[in-house]
């Protein structure tokens, strides 16, 4: 009988140790993460090897493009650069709230007391991630009203983009009277082609490379293009 009590006592001690260990782990997980941050994209960064997902916001993905005016641009890259420029070499402090399915710490991060999550939304480079939080809806509405960041043009919400949704494939934006093709050659020469020109029909415009449509020859010349000699 004394032997049985000893075993029970040992098991009880082990159970208490396990509870204490988990409590310490939980406390460590909840501790602020502080240090220089390396930006991974518009809503995630890394501090001392710990990957962090900014809580309550969703920024365009790294490979995502948006449309501004008549041109397509890498809005995911712009979002990441905006966050990196904001942080610079400053010290970032992140308060963990959870972990996501990828094992990243989900946190609210601050730079000199300023909420970086809120800042990204207020500048139009991220959306309020309503699926997980309603914390930054006010900042999103203000950015939308002021046409900041991605609100300057058309975009797909990042959560829809990850599901495969894309902006309607842009035809060559040959609309109305803007039919002059501003082409950039392999050597970097900027030449525009007017309807009826020898190379007009076979010239294709790729706006992602800086090529564009013009509404008049005067507009093309003012932008630095010269007329094709053919």
C-alpha cells in the first residue's frame, strides 16, 4: 500500500510539472517580440527568426498586380516596400494574439508606439481582414475615401486573389480615340505607332513593361516617345 501511495504521489508531481511547463510556454508565447524587423511582404515580417503575421489586416500578395489608371503595377511589391520604408532600421515591438496555420505568430506590431497594422490599412496598402477582426475598418474607409494605395485603381481583395480570382484580362486598352501605340524596343527606344502605319497592326502593347496607349501624337511626344519612321 505505501508503494502504491508513492506511485500516486509521483504521478501527481509529474502532472503538476507538466501543467507548470505548459503555463511557462504559454507565458513565453504571449511575451512581446522586440527587435529589428525584416519585412517579408505587406502583412508579415520576421524578428530574431520569429515569423510574424500582422493581426487583423490583409495586404496584396507578393505576386499580385493591381491596375492604376491605364497601367498595371505590382501592388504586392508596393505594399511590402511601404512597410519596409516605414520601419526602416527602427525597433519593432509585437504583441502576440494567436498563431496561424502556418505556425506564424499573429500579432499587433508597433513602431515607436504607432500601430503598424493600422498604418498599413490607413495608407491603402492593406485591407481590414474582417474574417478575423473588425479592428481596422475605420482606417480602411478613410483610405478608400482618400483613394490611397490600392484604392487609387482596381484590385482584387487578397483573400479572393489567393483563391484564384483575377482582374479581367486587360485587352490592349485600345478604347475610344486613344489608339496610338507607345512601344519600347529591346534597346530601350520609345517609338509610337499611329493607325495605318506599317508596324501598327503587329505591334503589341505590354503596360507592365512601361508601354502605353496615347490619345494624341502631342501626348506621345510630350511623354518622350518619337513617331515611327515607317
